């Protein structure tokens, strides 16, 4: 599992792959599925997802808005799902991790916001639905497309967008 996340920077050749400017949430092509990120700066993942990888030297914050998220840092549970004893909506809860030289992280849940910031390096494999925002330097890869550099401005990538239009 971790080997997949660490392979994020390895380019994979895909002919005819569109660039990040061609990726819009309204595209009917369903470009998401899995996004690999390797870089430094600011990475924000929002939605229903599983993210795992290495976040050495980064400040990490996880907000669980649905009450079902799990967050594990170097084998230690930092956040676990709340038991469902009532039908009331869960209150959001946030946990933060301070930077360390090397930290393996796993985050999963519905309606989760995870941010990774700092001068360290973040190498993540992200699967699910939602959005990934990149602001810094590094590379990203969507599914088996070729690796691309983060542009010199913040970009937002859709993670498995819902196709538009009705079903035939």
C-alpha cells in the first residue's frame, strides 16, 4: 500500500492525456479515481476519500464533519469513528499533527477536510470523490496519466466528478 503512495513521482506515459487546464468538474469524462501528489507547500483534500502516504515535516489538520473518519499517524490512532447512538448529525471535530521528520499517515471518511502545509514533503495517494487543491511545488498524476508539475498558481483538481446530464 505504501509503495503505491511512494511511487507517486514516477511518471507514467499516457498518450493524449489532457493537462490540468482541461480538467473541469463539469467534464462528462470522469477523470478522477486516484490522484498521486508529491511536493511541498499546501495540499487540501475535501470530500469522501481515502488518503495515505508520507507527510514528513508537514503540519497536518483533519476535520471530520460526518463523524466517521479515521486518521492514523505512524500507527497511532489520532481520530476514530464516533459510535452512532443517536440520529442527530455529528458535530465537526478537528485534530492537528505537528511536523516530524517522517510521518506515515492514513485518513479515510465521508465529508472530511485534510490539509497538509509546510516546508516538508507530502507524498499521497488519494482515492474517492471530492476536490484536491495544490499550491506549492511538486508533481501530481491522475490515474495512469503522465506526471505533471504543479503550476505557479494554486490549482484545484476534481476527484472523480459526477457526470453531468440525465441517464438515457
